[in-house]
């Protein structure tokens, strides 16, 4: 029944997406070209609705429940409904950042306070633990809202957010299977198949965009599944979801650094995100998407290796990964063409 349901989610997404495309034009959920966007014609968005409905079909058929958090399953569905409504309104009438944040916070609050999803402590690798105490709930909410927006920020090219999210969901599913977490593996698989069905229409050249409806939903569901799959464990395991989501997290991190360096508001839009930088140095639209897919897969593989490593090995993996991220970010100009401290250090040490 499980594999049949995955197939049903995949086919439902394929069949629903053309209907959602027609609906998007009828309700005015379209994306018009401007100086910050790479498409040259009016495109329908709202595609995330097809992903969500397909996912709900799978949930209704399988009715998965988390034995550790009995309220989590319903809380996730209720929270995702709020996220979908927020995304749909934004795709139709372009909500202000304040109202989008309110929707995200409401969805996060449901999962945290009704679903019981939080990270109260982390076990340290050399003994003892870090108790978060009253900070547990705000940190959990911050994680959910942060990842939700991180996925939204990378939704700038055909198939980019859907593909990166799919790779993250594959990694989360594999890790959940390794850890014996059937609920997380099941829900992640349902979202994955629903997303892959939509990607059939969304890969370059896209026929429809997922819009905020899809990007916010995928960010939300991935952030919650990562929390459920890796909470109340060691510091090493807690870092795993951060690595899995390395592409959107690092892109968001460097966007913040870039705006601080350039003395611009953190909410100020720009054309210096990872996909903009790769396009700027000469890669085609399709090549850029495939490169970022490869980066996402690299992060996913690193997360699996990291999770199986011993303590000191894990620290080595993190150190190498951070150096590679910084080197790559400087190479493509994520922080600006003139901000390259690592390259400068290498040149100084080599005497060149």
C-alpha cells in the first residue's frame, strides 16, 4: 500500500498541475517579468497547490502517525494548511512581508504548541548536555520560519526550489530509515513524490512556477521533518539537518553577510543569490540549476557521511565543509566580487 500511495501522489501531482495552471490565470496568480527575474513572459504560479493536494491525498490514504508525538501528524496538516493559504494569497495579491511572517509564525506555533515539536536539549559528544530551557520554543520557531524562508529565497529559476527540496527530502527519508523513524520517512516520501510530479512541468523551460504556495510549503514541511527526525539527540546528529539544507541555508547566510557588508537592509532584494552569481559568470539557465542540484546532492551525501562518522571524524568533515563553502562562495561572488578573505589568505601564504 505504501508504494502504491507514493505512485498515486506522483500521478496526482502530474494530473493536477495543468488544472492549477488554468486556475492561476483565472485568479490572477501570475508572475510578471521585471529586472530581478530571469523569465521574459507572464508565468502562472500557484503550482505549489498541486504539490500540497497530492501530499494530502497520500496523508488521507496512509494516515501516518508519529508514535513519539501523537499530535504531530494533525499539527503538521493544520500548519501546512495555514502556510498554503498564506502562499496562495501572496501569489494572488502579493502580501506584505509582515503578513507573510504572521502566517509562518501561526503555522510554526501550531506545530510547536499543539504538535509538541521542539528541541529541549542536545547531548554533547564528550558527555553532558545543553539544556535550552525557555529558549527551546523560540529556537524551534526560529528554525521553522528560517528554513521556510530559505527555500523561498532560492526559488529563482525553473525547477530550482523543487529540485533542491527533492534532494533534501531524499536525504531526510534515507536518514529516517537508518534511524528507524517510519513516520518521518513516510511523510518525506509523500512530499517527495508530489514534488517530483510537479517538477515534470517546472523544470526548464517551466510551464508553471510553484510560487510562494509551493516554496513556503516545502520549506515548512522540510523544516518540521528535520526537527522530528533529529531532535533530542547528540550535537553531531543535530547538525545533520543543517548540512542537508546546506544550499538554502548557506545562500541565506551569505545574503545576510552581503547586505551587512554593503550596509543594506536585511530584507532588501538583490540579484546576488547563488543562482544569479552562476548565471552572471556565464552558465546557462539549465546548467545553473544542475550545478545547484549537484551542490545539494553533495550536502546530502556529506550529511550521511557525517552522521556515521566518529566524533573527531565529524569535526574534520565540518571543518573541510566550511572551508569548501567559503571558497566556493568567494569564487562565484556570493558576498560581492571584492570580498574574498580566504583567497587573499591563500595568496598571502603562497607568497603570490
